């Protein structure tokens, strides 16, 4: 149950939730902060603004009603915000003994405050530096995996030539050896500490990690579970995979991976129009995507299918929508599957904008992309009752 008290000096209402996987403390009216069980700051609401602290120790202000969606605070502004928060928390810690609380609640609140104050601004900065040594940049996750425990079994993308995607252009594709992956898992475990309790599932990164040859992939999954299995069984595992590569494994091999914890594989379909797929330089065809989802489901693994609205501009718009709807309808999706509708966001250093302009393709406006998203969402929900269809803003991601 939440803890409620009145500050003896300011008369502000103090609230706290300290017994779950996360610690949430509101030291004064209008200010609330969330932390993991280690005491690591995750998010903050203050001055009617919402902030996220990333694991590499940046502070992002979440914006509403704009395309940008978030703003990274300059270092001085971020430092001032954190200093003010921790001053409030230190003040609260000083008055805990005089709060009108039961002995048990007073003890819980004092313990929670001790954890978060021990993880103050200096340690948060050190924590961010440690995070950057453990990971290559985590470029993207599906929205339902934003609180996953990310393990980089691979680095980069095995294809890395789609003209619209710049997520992994900074690194070559590499599969970890069992020895290096075990070292990575151990370092990640030590980094998160008790904060792992907030992260129920594992996301096996980077792109296309599931194409790892079966024998090695089985070993890597066994290593992950040896470090992070839950008390009642394997920790659920999620990952990306290219539709073109799914057929490299048989349904029996997918079933073997499912037994080791793999619950869902996310496929960037982008479009069901083969002409547009070729223009985007994506490997495979729409039929490959249909076959891939069916193969995954035959092995007990659910699918997360990602569609990109706005890609292909005006020239491809009609075929993109119609054929994408047909392809997804042919996949045989069920209640455990997801369809994500993403908006196309031009990425620096990618070929698509220049190639589309050279081909005379008019980009869709913001309103046209929004209308396309609405059409896809409405039609998918009508044709696939029971299947979850949700928006996915790739420009809104930060770990």
C-alpha cells in the first residue's frame, strides 16, 4: 500500500510506493520521481513536466503535441534539475523520524530514501559511463520491450542495406562467442543489481540476433538463462529477426528456442508491396513474411509485425496500404501476436530520401501519414479481431 504523510515543516503531502519492483517517491506536491530497486533514477515529474533519465545518464524532457516528442536537456539544466530533486529527498530523509507513520512504513521509507540518496548525481554519472562500456548503442526496441533487460548477443545488422534504415550503420555485424557473451551477461547483472527486478523479460539484441546458427544460439540462450532465469522458470526472451531469414530454421528448431524462453520475434515487414520492398532494398518478399510468421507460430513463438506508414510516398501509397493489409491478413495472427504501425522518419546518412527524390516520388505530408496510419489501424482491427494493433513511434525511443 502507498505511504502517505504530511511534511512537518512545509505541510506538503508526501507519498511513496516502496515495496514493489520500482520505488516511487513524491517528496512534495507536484514532484514525483521513480527509481529501480537499486536506487537508480528512472523518471521525474516536476513543474508540470515529465522527464526520463536514460541509462547512459542523459535527461530527456517528454514533449506533447509536437513532432519532436522529446528534448535532451543541456548538462547544466539537467544538473540543476537533479540537484533540486536530491535536495528535496535529503530534506525528506531528515524528517522521516517525525512523520506520522507506522514503524513498518517509517522503516520502509527510510530504507528507500537511503538507496536513492546513495545513488545521487555523482554516482548516476559514473553509472552512465559504465553503461556505455557495456553496450554498443541500443538503437531501437519495440514499445512493449522498453523495460526489457537488453543483452547484446549480436552487434549490428546482418543485412544493414535497407535504404531507409540508419540504426546500425556505425558497426559491423558480429555474433558473440559463448565466452564473450557470458562476460557480457555477468557485467550486465552486476550493473543492474537489484534493478533487474523491474525488467521481467530479456531483449536479445541487436538486429537479427535470432539468425545466429542454431547450435551457438542455443548455447547463448542457455548462458542468458543461467544468469537471469526467474525462480519459476526461464525468463521470457524477445528479439528481432528478418522475415527473409526465418526459414533458415525449421519449426522444430524454433520450438527448441521457445523451450529456452523465446516468446516473440519482431519482424520489420514495413510493407506488403513487393515493388516497394525492392525499392527499399529489403531482402525477401511479402510471401517470405507470411511464411516466416507461420513458421514462428508453428514453433510456439508469437510474432510482432512492424509496418511503416508513409514510406514510398504518394507513388506507392495505395498499393502499400492494400497489399500490406492482405499480407497481414494471410499470416494467421492470433491473440498473442502484435502489429505495430510505425511512422517513417528520415534518418541521417540513409539513401532513401535522395533516391525517392531522384525517382520523382512526392513524400507524404504529416497529415497524409497520419491518415494512412488511421486507415491501416482501422482496417486491421476490423479484419483481425483479437489481434493487438498499436502505434510505434521510432523517434520516441530512448533506453
